[in-house]
């Protein structure tokens, strides 16, 4: 028997309409790269979304199901694009500006973006590949001066595009299971893979993250969205802020610790998000230059890489600011778990409490987790048995976009995360390792396999194995162990860095090299990364 409840669509339009009707007075504040500050209300933003919707449909001919790319930092217009594009039934494809030119070109062609909205400061990155983009009909420049010059073809200015449009627009009926957003992950082997979010998954993810046991956001908060809007829809924050009525503060490219601290102070920000590298930088900058008054910041939500016990302790002891760890993936919208204490932990010592908070945490309602051991069995929740973390849920991927990646899913419908974890008796998950042959540095992926093939194409190199090693600032960084073809040869680190810079962007290139006689191998002749990591940890990798 079916329930007798309205079939009410959970769409991004539902979020936008709600934000406008209840919280039209709430603020969106952007700090632009030139130091200027821009402030407007949810109500103003709502009207501009409608103007954008008219421009997209009338001027640019965008239709239901079309892909529209964004190549931009965090700012008001980028929030408008999230709502305006999905609102007309098109798909908002946020392109990661930090990927290599080759990856960006691949992503744009693979998704078939028709229009790309690009920040003026990022235009040079697209100019290099523009002739190779097969489907893009227009580039729309954001925050560009009128006399801005570019070699990009068919350019328009964002403000001109929406200026003479009506702020009335009737949203089309959208099925909540239709696609609203697209984001590519490079955290898998091979080429980046697209993750296509639905309106429903976006809505459910945002409402859940807002709740007190999860992100704990309300209409009394002012939230700094540090996670770039080109990373997994900024963890859903542009949506949850409209639902919770939290003021939104957007830093654009002002991501240096000093710039973040200035924004935190000026805007009296009390909640924020970001990867550990950002918070490590902010912590050290605050230690070097302690603020005159206590910051309004109460809590920062961290994910992307592990938030360490020492950072949680440091922030809390020195500045009274609480770090909250979350775990997730592009494939899981992203948030899957959060680590918060419960009354059952009240009697524990401070150290035991921090140990729990340094775990990746418990699943959100709407998400299920399990650990599967190497022999294919579901592990007990004893906090000890390690295995691959698998996930199911209302905002977990069911298939990659245009790719049949059966190996990423189990036969009984779970997504294989590639993380190696434990789950304890209270459901707290802890990441121990990763099966993915990748390095996560400062929140961005580096493919060790891609570096190895590039290095092994060097005329003097026989074998190259790349592993992740710990780094205080970037959490992880790549280390390349090199076997030379001819033991009499020499090659310098600088020569290899220069060689790799033809193919890789700066942050992806290893700065650390060791020259060895042979790469340790497994019984089937593969590079034994575990053994290389052990040798490194014991100081024997020389
Ligand atoms: P991405 O899809 O780029 O967001 O990367 C997802 C991956 O980042 C996960 O599968 C983990 O390997 C890693 N990750 C995310 N959050 C955490 C966390 N809190 N602690 C440790 N690793 C994390």
C-alpha cells in the first residue's frame, strides 16, 4: 500500500525557494582576490539566479540535461551558477582547476560542456587548451574588467549576460532523480571519472549534514566555505547554508593562512570547513601571531585527509576552537561519516575523547558502512579487524558517468571505497590505510602510477616506484625510488623535476628521490609498495 503523501520534489529549486522565502535577509559575503569585499542577501542572489536562468535558456540555448561547466573559485556568482544551472534542469559541472591541462581537456570533452563560466584570473589555464575543446560554444567571464583581453573564442561577460534579463522565471518541473551536478574524481586509477549527483541526493545530503549530530548548522551561524566549489560541490555547503539560514562567507582564492584569519576576524565567522593542510596553516599562523581577541570561530569541519590528534589538541588548548573530523569521497557527495562525542563518552579521559574524535566517525543517517576482509568476509565491528571500507547510501554513487566500472561495486550493491578501515562496537570508523595507489597531498590527488610511467620513460631510468610519505604541511607527499638503467650513470633530482614538469603540475611532482639498486617486488613481480613504505619508515630506503 502506498502512503498518501504528496510527491514533493526534493530539488535544488526547493532549496533555493526555501532559502529565499525564509532567509531572504541572510548574507552572502565574498572576499575577492583584489581585496574587495562584496555583500548581498539571499534574496538578491535569488533574483540573480532567475536572471541567469533566463539567460541560460534564452540567450545561450541551454536545455534540460545539457552540461554547463564552471571553472571558478568560491564567490557569489559561483553560488548563483549552482542554482541557476540545475534549476533549469541542466547539469552544473564544476571543473577542478588544479588538475593538469590534459585532465581538464579530457574532463570537458568527456562531459560535453556546452558553456564554461570562467573566472578572469583562471582564463590562462583554459586558453592553453581551448582549441582542443570539442563541444564548448561559449565562455562566460566572471569578475573580468570590460577591457579584459583573451584568446578564448566566443566570450561574454557574466554581468552583461544577466544584466537585461527578467528576474521572473518559472522553474520547470524537475524529477528529483534527475542529475543536478557533475564532479570528476582523480582519486581513482586511470583517467578522471565523473560522479553525477541527483537533485534528491543533493537535497538529502544537505539536510542531513545540517543536523546537530552531523555538521550542526543553524540560522545563528556564519560559515566560511573554504572547500573550493570545484571540489564535490563544496561539500554541499552552498545548499545547506540556504536550508539552515547560515550566512555564507566565500574567500575566492584567498586561501593563505593570513588571508583566512583576516576573513575569520572581519566576518565573525563561527563555523568553517576545509582540508587539514588549510587548518594546519591557520594554526601555525595563529601561533606565530596570536589574535588580540578570541576568534568567533567555534568549530571547523575537516575532511579529505586525516585530522590528527595533535591538531585537534593544539587548536583546542591554544585557541579554544574545536576540530570536527568527517570522512567522505567525491563518490559519496562527499560526506559519509563524522566524529562527534556522545553522552556515552562523558566518563572518558580527555585523551580517550580525543582518540575517538581523531577517528573518521560514525555514518550519517542514510549511509551504511561495512568492512570486508581480504577473504571476502564482513568484518566484526571490534575496532580491530581491518579490511576494505564499503558504503551504501542515499547519496552514494551507483555507477560512474559514461563508465562501466563494475570493479568499484560489489555484487550485492556496495561501493568499494579503496580505504582500509576498522569499525568499533559503537560504529566509529577509522581509516588505517588505502588500497588505491594514490597520494593525497594538500587535499589533491597525485597518481603514483602516472608518475612511475613518466619516470620510467626517462632514458636513464630502469625502474621507478612512487610512495606517499608523511609531510607536516601537505599531510602526504610523493617520494620516488629510482633504479638507474646503468649503475655508472648519474641523474640529479633537479633533472627529474624538470623532466616531470612537462607533464605534471607543480604540486604533483616529487621533490624527494632515493636512488636504489632494485625496487622490492611481490611474489607476482609487482612493485611491493608495502615493503618500500616499511623500508622508508625504518630509515632503510637508501
Ligand atoms: P576525494 O574523492 O578526492 O574526496 O577523496 C576521497 C578519499 O580521501 C577517501 O577515500 C580517503 O582516502 C580520503 N579521505 C577523505 N576524508 C578523510 C579523512 N577524514 N581521513 C582520512 N582520509 C580521508
